[in-house]
C-alpha cells in the first residue's frame, strides 16, 4: 500500500514538472555567452555539413541550444539556454527544460537546433510563450548531414530538429 502511494505521488510530481522539452524565454546565461556558443555551434555545423547553411537560409528562423545538460538517477532533468536567430541576428533568448522518470542513470551534454520553416510554426513559438515538442507544429528529426537530401519539394514539415 505504501509503495503504491509513493509511486503515485512520484508520478504526480513528475507530471506536474512536465515530461517533455519546452522552450521558454531564457534568463540564466548572459546574452553574450549564449550568442558566442550559438556562433560556435553554427560554424561547426556549416563546416561539417555545408548544405545545413542552405537549410538555415531557407528557414524563417532557427532556435539553437548549444549545450543542454542532462543528468539523472531514476529521476532525470535537463536544462539549456539558446538563441532564436532570424536573418543571422539574435531576436530572442530561450531555455529548454525537461524532467523524466524511469530507469536511467548518468549525465550527458548535447545540443540541438530547431529550424522553423513556416511562419505559422514561428508564430506558434512567439505567441505560446513556450511549447512542448510534439504538440503544435509538425516537426521531423534530422541526422547530421541530412540537409544534403533536401530540395524545395522535399521540405514538408513546419520544423526540423537536428541534434548534436
């Protein structure tokens, strides 16, 4: 009986925190730090995959999270700051926050880029004050290097995500 209540209580706590990644206005890192890290990530991406620059140019905006810290043991959490870029200029700062529960142990650092391909997807981000991936605009996850396969007719999703 006690274990059932404890499990239900822990599940309620995790659900209250939120199980998915959300983008919200950033407040932790300084703007200069975030911009420096975003520049470094984009330069590295373009050097490794020049077609990714074309994808960036086709996008209405890109939201870059250069470093997301994730750690957990049974309970997990992740956090990172990023910048929204339009026309190569930062127009806003965001953070990503997520919590999870389950069989997990360890820590890692990763990053990702969201390519907003439509005005409606970008408007959703700006008007929602934060959103959960998987709700709202449609998106597809790309492998690094996948930008080489894109043409104007194969770009079908509202958003693309690339993890690194």
